[in-house]
C-alpha cells in the first residue's frame, strides 16, 4: 500500500492545504464535499502536488517537513515545480 503526501490549492481562496492519506481520490472528495472542517470554506480544491511513500511513518515525516516550509521560499519552490498529474 502506498501512502501519499499531497498539497491542495483552493480554487476559491487560493490557499494551500497539506495532508497525507492512503487514498487520495477519496480524500479529495472529502475535502471538496465539506467533510473536512479545516478546508470546508475553501472548496473546491485541486491537487497540485503529490509524493508517494511506502510507509505511513515516512509520509507523516514528509508532511511535517512540508508544513514547516509553508509560507516560505522552500514552499514556493515546491509548488512552483510540482509537475503533478
């Protein structure tokens, strides 16, 4: 099973959300349907970056690193060169 760290961009507010899951399609539907409290007001969202890991622990660690980047130059570079989907 693969674990995915993802970055979403709100098409409404243009803000970003970073998370991790084992089912990106299901998780994106949850974000866009308002089931996730922290993203409820920014729907709809699009995936702008995803990274796959073999363990949940690796994905969790990467998620924490990206969240520390948020708002800084490293985050800007990460989303600028995402090359997703």
